[in-house]
């Protein structure tokens, strides 16, 4: 589907963002539409080849620079954007912020070498929901796309391992303060459910609250964490879990 203006695309994106999780664990439409953004032709061709034959997925466009990505997404209305990291003419975090500001329902998966761990952490905090290595296997790529399409973050095992290592280096013998610690007990319950991909209605049912009350809690935790999107909340919660696990293993060592 193509749109006449960015405003038309943004309005549709806002509407879709409320519909995507109408069924828990299920995206709102099939096939899942994918845009591939990669600086190198071999990377784009490889990803396209991996996804060919998957009836539940459809590659609708490709682009080679950050500058072209915004217009490509506007024209093609994808569910998932696969981004080779780093992409020409843009940092991962800036690209994520720009895309998600214009198109809140877009899900972003970064694919990189894994060398710039601090960089991909910043991108996750900016709203990206997945990270894979360039040597990713086809089955994991497909799994990651389906997982992220549900609103659930996906990190490859190597990224999880490196996250633990980075957090241990950051400690330097002192405990790391997680922004999640500033949340109330109920807000921590809610952010955990957001990270699982639950909708406001599902959270309300699990915690025996009204949807309006859940929305108020979410607005408060967004303010405390200085974020604007569920994907950012999920990334912060996952990082906080890594910190807790890292601190626990360090204390028992």
C-alpha cells in the first residue's frame, strides 16, 4: 500500500499500533511485510534469499542508505525493517528514533558483526527490538522476525552473552543502578508484562485492573524512564534483567 503523504502513513501507523496485538502472540496480518536496509548488495541479496519461500513473510522493498529508508517505509507500509548495522549515512540509534517517531508500529531488527556492543544497546534503548549477527542462520532469522512481529524483543545468544560481559565490565566493583528500580512495584509488574508482548487489555486481566488504570500506570512509567514507546520499555526491562543476573553471578563467584 502506498500513501500520498507522510501524514497519511503516520495516521495509519498509529491505528495499526493499537491493532497489532489484538491476539496475544499473533501479528495483525499475514504475510508479515519486510523491508531490507543494507549497505552491501550481498547482504541484501542474502537476506532476501533466506526469506524467499516463507509464506508467512514477504519482502516488499530494499534500500541501501538511511536517507532512502524513511521514504521506502512510507511507500511500502512494512511490519518489520531489517537493518544492516552500521547503515550508510546514519547511526543505528538515530535511524531507530527517526523511523519510530514517524511510524510507531514499525518493528526494527538490527543485523551486525557484534563488535559495537554499546552501539546496539543504544539502538535497543532507542526502540529497536532485535539484534542478530551477520552469520545468522535462516531458521533463526525467520524466528526472530516472527518474535519481534509479536512485540517481543529478540537477541541472538551471542548478543546476550556480550551483554552480560559488558555489564560486568561496567560494574567495576560497584552495583549498577537500573532505571527500573525507580518504578513502583505495580509499575515493575506492568513493564515485565509489556516485555512479554502483552496488550493493555491482557495486562488489565492479569493484574485485575481496569484498562484505564493500566494506561495511567504506563504513562507514569514512561515519564519516569523518559521514553515514549513500548519497545523502549521492553528493552530497558530486558537490560535490567541482565544487570540483575550479572550482579547475582558476580556475588556468588
